[in-house]
């Protein structure tokens, strides 16, 4: 018998106790959102409808819990970028209608990005009048990076709500993007959203002087807001380089997404140290259902820790 084959046979005869044992596992969780589906009734997801993999290896799904009933609580921040001379137009009225239409289980906060800095006008509150009073058309400001403010909002957000989401309205243009390369504020905001299980939805709104702007930078901004939304498990919305004729259809789509979200708990090999973000892939097992989920999850360092 060749020596290599003999060694392989010997290894296969080892006692199970002497073979390499799997390391400890940890409980992880993500928020999964119903994407597009076919049919008139909204389907309900179960553990059998999803597959989660890490490096092509399936991870055991322990629970798929809809955010319904006593778990329906949501804190939603509307984050408006006061980009260079942005104009609100009739969109402010559409935002107000969106706020009024949200279920009673949703608390709404309002914040602005002014010259790149985060300005919170109203912490999440169930009182619709207080949220509406905090809404105002974009006031304008100098061009600045919007994603550092997004990260500041996420990391300063102290809440016991079952879930959290952000609707960010911005042109996504960062004047200093060339200095950051691939590891700029947008990537840092994505990491914060993924670690804290915050779903981000983005709507593109240009500056008033967009017709005189560098279209390559405008396109880059749209790519950035789509990237931030998708990697956090949300969705980005834009049609062209100009202002949207109406926010209504996109706000309706966001409202439907928020009404059909799930907490998904799964097991994964424990991380070293306190924990880390690791790449995962979440897929629907049904051809007529599309799901939205972050592409990384926070994996704790030991079983049962978060």
C-alpha cells in the first residue's frame, strides 16, 4: 500500500475523541426584511424558508421571529442631509404623510446633517405632533461628508426597542471621498449599522446646483447610498441625477418593508475575543420570495454573549 494511502487509512481509524473537534459556537442575530414577492398576500417567513451560510458552510437557524404583536416596536429616525442648498419642495408634505401613516408601535425621531455634523431635532417619540414639528425642508449648508453623521447617529442611539431603522435622505456626495479610498466614512457607517442591527434605507435628493455639478461625483454619491443601504439590509432609491418627482412610491415601499421584518437567530463558530463582524450570505429558499439582509453579522466571542 502506498505510504500516503496508508497514512490516510490510519487517520480514518482514529478514535472520534482524537479527531479535531469543532470549536464553541455563539448565538448571533440579524434583522431580515421581506423584499419582493409574488402573490397578493404577504408570505410569512419560517426557518425553513431561509439559508444562512458563512464561507459556503450552512449555519443552523434557531429562530425566525416576526416583528409583530408585542415585538412590533420600532424606533425610526428620519435623517435629512442639509446638503449644499438642498431644496425640499413638496417632499416635506410627503414626509409628513409618511410619519402620520406609521403604526402606533413606531416611535419616530428626526435628525439633520448640517455641515457634516449630526443635529438631533427630536429623539424617537410616539407623539406624532412632536415628530412633525421637528420636520422642516432642508436648510442648505456647505458640501460635506454625510456618512460620519450617520455613524454618529447609530453609535449614540441608546434604545431598548426590539428593532431600529433609519430613513436617510441625502445626495451621498462626499467631497473628500478620494482621500479615503475604500475605507472611508461610508464603510465605517455600514460596520456600525451591522454591529448594532440597524437597517438603513436611503433616498437620493440632489443639491439645487446639481446641473452644474460633476456628474461623476453625483453618480459616486448614488453608489454610496445604495451601498450603505444594501449592506445594512435596507434599500436605496433614486431614478436619475435630478430630484425625484415624488417620494410617495418609495415611502410606501419602505413602509411595507418595515411592516415585514424578522429577527433571525442562528448559531455560528464563536469569534475570538469579544466578537467580530463576519461575512454571511442570507438567501430565500423560495423562488417567489426575495429577502433583504446585511452581508455581515456580529458574531460574539462565546456562546450566549452578544
